[in-house]
């Protein structure tokens, strides 16, 4: 209620609005400048690293470097052909183990475990335990996954230093990442899709498989591609589970050497620092390529779903 | 005490002393009513009186919410729906929601989704169903050349008709509509109302509406719900729409339809 209409209509002249506005605009400009600087700094550092690695690395990259296998020994002679193939094998194996497990866990937690909310009992406790474990696992340093893999897969299960040991350990490493990204993706699927589908007389699984998973697919793919990047970039885990053989792995129980591991070994045990940089350059290009792939797929899906 | 609101038609849904609880909170109390077949029955009442909860009981959609408990019976063609598997029940009792919710699929796939889930694989049969459903939903002429476009690319009114077509495609007997036009503009609303009139020849329609003109225009029978002291929804009055709107027996109904509360 306005008691005094005259007073409320009176213009308050105590504030010099023009001066105020100038001061506010100035502080906005300063804030913008600082934010811009911070952004520029981050981008500049990143570009500098990429430039350093790629420009130095490209000196050794040629077709021969890519197609011959490392010679071994302290000279660091030879190329990186087998490490590229081993990396590819390991990525496929790790994702083949981790993706079904991770996606399945996330589906269970988002789509099935909700029915338990509010109830007390064994299953509710189990779901809470899974959720907490995933959060903790996501923050565990990778060397600990490596030691775990070494103790369980390499020693106890007698899988030795092998692709299989490394793939299982790598799966443990990326599992939390896949679970979390899939969970996020499923949670963003509108409840109205679930209701709309169930109201047509579909079973819960039909709804999950045909409506929810396709809608969550971009997010799930992003999680998987991030995991691929994680496997490609990882050294600590594979250092203690994959061994370091520079030969091409013959089967799942063969030892091997990924590109990242090769970089580490070249830099720490040989004189071929230039070849370490060359391998790194190729690694960086692959990671950039993967990120582009994420962008393109998510844009593609966005277009398809929004119908624009 | 069963309230007869239908003199000659056949009863499609019979609700007997139905109570619904969200945990300890009672949302619906002692509802007993018969809903006639091949007619449009509208449910009106102030916000929070349990209209949506009531129709979501007919296809057991409330069971998706943890902690829901019901008492009493709802009979669909003399069969208690709580004895029918909810998946089977929802095939017979379709639903259209307040906000259009097409799937992020093509128009064709949106409609073929239901029949396909029920086991129809033959592409030719699916094409027939899609065409028939879209025609029934008066959307065919607008989209027949663009069946591979995303359902989300349609306008709001078209999306809602797509959702109606999607519900029709599984050939239900009853269609529940939860304020189907509340998110639409007046012209799209009018189209939906015309469509509902055509659908009653083949289907039993129960529609929740906030809009009293809509109930008066578009329905044959009207149920008026209100909130009791304990905030539970109950049925105040039911009858032919013309009677309810011109000659309400209950004082509350009269106050509500004349806009004095709600």
C-alpha cells in the first residue's frame, strides 16, 4: 500500500545517476578485462605446450617412424608402429570391459534404484554404497589402480604382464568416469519421456532401451570417448600391468607397450628424447582428434533430436 | 452409494470407494463414480484437488511415484484394474499429458513406437497404423510429406496432436487427457477440442481441465472435485455437463462454476 502517493512520485535526486552509471560501467570493464586475461593465459599456455611438442616432435616423424617397431635398448632407435597397435588393442579391450559394466551400473542406479528411495533395507544400502564408491574411485590416483591391478590380475590371477591384466586394470580406472557420465546423461532425460513411453503400455526395459538410452546416447558417447582419451594418456597403470615389451602382442596374455608408456620409457631410459617428443606429438594429435569427434557427434545428435 | 450419471449408455469405468495416499497424506477420499463409455467426461475443480491424481489412477501411472498406496476398486469393463498387469492395462487405457511430450524421434517413429513395442514388426502394417492414427488425430495433411522429420520440430499444437496419434496407435479403449490444451494457444486448443469430439465415437474419454468453458463446450458429463478440510480430494457433484453448468445441485459447485473460488 502506498500511503503517500506524492512522496512516491517525487524523484529522488540524492543519487547522481550519471556518475553512478559511469562507475558501474568502469567496474564491469575491469572485471571483463580480468576474465579475458585469465582465459587468454590458459589458452596461451595450452597452445605453447602443443606448439613445443608438435614442432619438435615433427622433426622425427616420417612414414618410417610410424611403420617400424621400436628397436629396444638404450639407443631408442626405431619407430613406434607396435606401440600404436598396442594402444589400439588396449583401448578396445578396456572399453569392451568397462562400457557394458559402467552403463549397466548407471542404468540400475538411475532407472531401477529410484523405486527403493525412501525404503530402508539391504538394496538401498547397496545402492548408496555403489554411489559413494564411484565418487571415491573417481578421485583415486591412477598408480593405485595400477598397484591393485598388479596385485590382483598380474600376481594373484597369474595373468602376468599382459594386455588382459592391463585391460582389466584400465577398466577399473575408467569405470567411475563411465558410470558418472552415463548417470548424468540419464538424469537429463526428461521424466515426461518415461511417462509417455510407459503410458503406451511398454515394459520398463522397452522404455529404457528404446526411449531413454537413445536420448542419453550423446552423453554416454562423451563418457566413452573421454575414457578412450584416459586410456591413451595413462602410463602409471600400464607401467605395472602391461609390462613393456616393444613387440606386437600376439594374444591377450602378451605383454606390450602403449604410446604413452613408450614416451615415458624413451624419456627415462634412452637418449632418444626427440623420439619421445615425436611420439607425444602423435598422442596430442589423437587427443585433439578425439575431442573434435565428441563435438561433432554431440552436435549431430543435437540436430537430430531437436529436429532443426 | 453409486452415483448414476449416465441414463442410457454403458458404463466403462466403475470406481468403488477409492482412496489414494501419498505416504501418510490422503490425496483422494471415498470416490465412487461410474464413467460412461463412448462419452467425454470432464473433471473440473480447484488446483490441488486431486483431478490429475484421479485420472492417473486409471492407468496406474501413480505407481511410478514411490510411496503411493490405494484402497478400493476401479473396474474397467467389470475387471479390477489392480488385477491386470499395468503394462497390459496401459495398452487399453491410453494417456495424453499436460505438456506435449513427443519422443526425440521422427514423426513416424513416434507413432510406430507403441505398436512396435507390442510386437508388430511388419513395415507395411506399421505404415498403415501411422497413417490411420495421424488421420484420426487430424494431423496427417500437415505432416504426410515430412514423416521423417523429428517430432520435436512440430509446433506445440501439432506436437500435442502427435501425442494423441501416438496414444491412438496402440488402439486403446479409454483415453485419459490431463489438461491436454493448457500449454497451447487458443487456436490449437480449439483444434484439440474438435478432435476430442470426433474421438468419442470410438473411445471413452476422460479429460481433466482447468478451463470451465472447455468443460462446458467439449464434454458430455462433468465431475466436480474439491478439497476437503484435510486437503484430500473428493467428488462433490457429478452429472450431465448441461445440468452441472446450468443447474448445479451443490452450493460449492455453483460457487465454483460462477468463479467465486478456485
